[in-house]
C-alpha cells in the first residue's frame, strides 16, 4: 500500500468523512471467527499503510465459544499454520467509540497458494454467492436484528434482567412497537444512530419488540456479503453503545426466561444479473416457478442447516410455541407464525423471509446457510408443501429441539456440505461437537434443585 496521504483518498466516503481534518492513529485488522467474534490485530496507521497483508494462525477457526479448541486441524495436526489475511478496503469504517482516531478493516483469509481458506465464515458466504452468480443470478438479502438491552451482569449464576430505563423503572415486556418503550432507551439508541452514521451504515428503522428491553433494527436490502459485514460490525457497535450507558447488549437467542427470543430474520430475493428482473416475479407480476422452488429448498434443507442458524444450546430455547418464534417449516403469505413468510410487496420487490435464524448465529454463516438451502431448491426444482393458513404455532414442530440432534442432521447432509464447502462442514461439526461436550459437563441449577434429593 502507499504510505502517502493519497491512501486516505481511496477509503469509502464515510471513512474519509470521519477522518476529515484528523490524523488516523490506528487500524484494527479484523476477521470473523466461527462464533462471529472479531479476531485480529491493531496496528499503527503508518504500518498498515505499508503492509499488503498480515498473518494469524488458522487455529482461530478451531476455537469454541469458551476459548477451547476442537481437534479440527486435519492430517498435519495442530501446528497453527499461518494464514495470509488480505484487507478488503471497501469495508474500512470508523471505530467511533475509541479514544483516538481508529479505523476497522475486514480481512479475507487465504492459504500460501492464494486460495481462500474454506472454513473462514466470510469465504463460506462468498462461495455460496459465487454459485448463484455462476447461474446468472444475483442474491439480495435484508437482515433484521433483534437484541436485548439488559442490566449489567457480571455473575453467570445470576438471572439476566432487563435494563433500567430512562424513567428509572426496569424495561417492561409486552410493549411491541411502543414508541414510549423506545424512548426508555433513548440515550443508547442515540449513540447507536451516531455510531452507525459515522460508520456509513443506513438503518431502515428501530422498533420495540415484545420482550423486556428487546429492540429490532432493520437494515436496507443489498449484497449478502456487504450486509453480513454490516451485521458483524453492528453487533460490536451496539455493544459499545450499551456500555456507555451502564448496560449490556446481548444477542443471545433466549437471554430471559418467559420472554421472546431474538431472531435474525433474513429476507431473500434473487435478481437476474443480465436484466435486473426479480426471479420470483413473472412478466405480468405473478409468482414464478423459481419462487416456489426457493421455498421448497428452505422446507427441504433447513432442518439440516439448523445447526448453523441456531449454533448454541441456548438457541433451542427460542423455539417455543407462542413465544414469537417459529416451530415448523410451514410457509404463508403475511403470516408471522410460519417459519417461512412471504411479506406483502409489489412484484418487483417480492421476497421470501426465513424466520428461523437466531441472532446468535454468525451473520456470514447464517446468511450463507439460508441462501444455500434456497439455491438447492432452485437447482432441484421441487414444489413446496401447500401454503399454510391460520396459526402455525398450533402445529407440530419440524425442527430439532437440541443442538446434538441438529448436528446429527447437519452431518448427514452431504449435498449441503458441497454448497457450503466440505472442509467448512468438517471443521464446523468438530468445533460445535466439542462445544456441546463442554456444555454437557456443566450441572445446571435445575438439576441440583430437582434431582439432588429426589432421585
């Protein structure tokens, strides 16, 4: 890279605006690991301008959420081979909560032969997008992010509680879409808006959800990799905004008992690259075969992908009847009780919403898995089950109830592995099973209360 001021002129507009009249101090070189945690290095700006890449060991992708490692290194063993991490300068954005002038830049992982590291989450998503493009299709997604603002909690044995609102009262539940409830979090939301503006992100809206202290942020539709980058950045941004106001932001799927869980609903549409036409709408505005094939792909393959969309033991606590989360794979028009929803739209913006993904999933992997299922449906050209009418919560569940069952389905899905990448599937399964084994070593309060003296 250049070590001159011209380098600044190559940055995205929001990053240039952030640095206008200021001296850049530091660049955070980051990459997402399997859970979606930002890993990397912080380097002085002058050094970053002179480097084309940096190294991190491939073992960052073998770590569980607890920091332990799965035995996923392969035939050569756990030698922690260095990866070559190259910056994607289109992702350069501010870190406006820092004490100095800092940029963040997302990097892509390559091996020594300049091949993508297959189990790097951003590369998994790029692989799926490339499959669409090979067919002349451009996938478009719009994620919705649900999360809770909760009271500071530094004791894992203590229940998570809603944050204290601006009024001095704990955030109330059952206040979906209440503007008064949103006002309770006003100072946090103000910082979220300010940070997002500094980073160049466009928020489509913020609403109060049904849980105590639960909010939803909608993002504008666009390129899957770009939107996954934004969700990856947003999780950090929101956490930092919350910490400024003595509370935590959590993206757990089910942080509070008896409250709704947090989802990352994913809206999909597919455009023809040559014409820009929505593949789901015909010349006269009707629903096409491709529209139904995509739905069938979600119905037929999402069970095998649930381990990616719901990656932790806590994720499965969200799939509870009448708790604003789907329990099956029915599809319906303008029906929020179905796992697959068709929102009201004009033909040009016709889209399919996957409501199964939890907000705890890695955004790159969650979007990749959802698009993979739709892609498989498009290639198989099958028809979905009949449209569901009525309350889908009254039906039987179609999805795994525990992580172990979900991983069994994932392991038995070679066709899905081919779309996401066989080496990714191998590493992911090993790491998640290691994590699941770690969880099974923990004795819960429920077990101590009910089993200690009664069995």
